[in-house]
C-alpha cells in the first residue's frame, strides 16, 4: 500500500506553510498528499458567518479551510494527488491515529491560538511525541512561505544509540532525494569534575571524550551509501545547543525519539523538546523502535 504524507491543517498561516512543504515532499517521494482537518472547538465559533450563509458554523469554516488548503497544494505541486478529510475530534488525537498509516505527518509550529511562534503549539508537541511515523514540524521561516532546499544540507543529530536507527535512515533518504550533503553532528561534554583548568586534568580526558564522539558518528553512519556526501562534526557542547546553532545552516534537522516502556507512544527528551521549540529550520522527529 502506498502511504500518503499527511498534513494537519487548521486555517492558520503556519498550517498553510506546512501544506507547501508537504506538497514538495510528496513530489520528491512520488507520494500522495492527504489534508486532514480535525476539530471540536470550531462548533463554538463562527456563528455570525454561519448565520449569514444559512449553514452550520462547523461546516462553513471547516470546508472553507480544507478548500483553501487543497487549492494551495494544487498550485504548489500540480502533479501530486491530493485528498482531504474532515474529522470531528481533537486534532492531536486524530493526527496520532492517522500516523499509523502515513509516510510522514507534517504540522505547523503553532495553530490558531495566537501564541508567539517562539513556542511550539500543544498540538505539534503532542503529535511529535506520540506519532507512529516521522513528524515534521515547520520551524524556521515566519513569513508563511515554505522554501525547499535553500541552504542545501540535511542536519542529523546523532544520539547515544545511533547504529542503524530510523533517524539515520530517514536523514539519509532526505539527503539523497534532495541531492544535498548530510551533516551529522555528535555533541560531547566532559564531566563537571574534569572541566577545571589544571593541565593534568584537561587534555587527555578531553581527547578521549571527543574520540568517543567520533566513534559514535562512524558507527551511526556505517551503512550510509558511498555516493552520499557526508560531513561529520563533533562539538564540545550540550547537544541541544550544538543542534540549534547548526540548524541555521540546514534545510531540515532530523532527530530520533525512542519509546519508553510504561508510557503511551513516544516521549520527547530534553534535546528533542528543545530543538522543536527553538530550531531555525524544520525539524523531523523520527520514532525509534524499542
């Protein structure tokens, strides 16, 4: 079965930008595009508009949002097959359920709540933390325009257990599809008790920690195709800070999210949570098997 790329739409500018980005991604992958509008609270708004048109407010607002998004997707990528769906439920739960049969889910960094884009919307956090497929959150440009391939690189955050991970495979595939280099970053830090300036403490221990980071990168990238240009980089810093700095020069940041036993779905760690809120480019959160 050919899986579609799903976009969560709500009529906000970030969600329309997500439509653009997802349409480009669908074209790259030869996939279909499915626009999903889900809401319960819309029934409490738009009463005046509905009264003028003689229709229920939910029907008027939801259909208008879907039609607008569909037209935008067709303008962006005329060759991509687009389908739509209206779901009478909370968007976060609808999108997590829909992720079971999706190639990826794309969402804006915030919805229609009016909150500043420096913070991620609750729907985006919920979907990124619990989806069964990769979730791309459209961070970065704030002018309602999606720009594909501006910086010409895919950024991969390499974590503690990188070998053969889904995140590595996803980032590799994205770089190959776009024909751009893959930049893999592994952050490392010395324990606090080894960060003094004493010459007998600094030096060899620091070299060992950096060497471990280099080895982790090599292990993570051991199955990357030879034809792909890969840039390996180790950084002495917190992983969150290293990835946020590098995100300014990337078209997409890819990070993994592991399942935790005893919790529902995926739980976002501090690094993933941090880059979702503050990255300068779109962020792909890729679920990792237990």
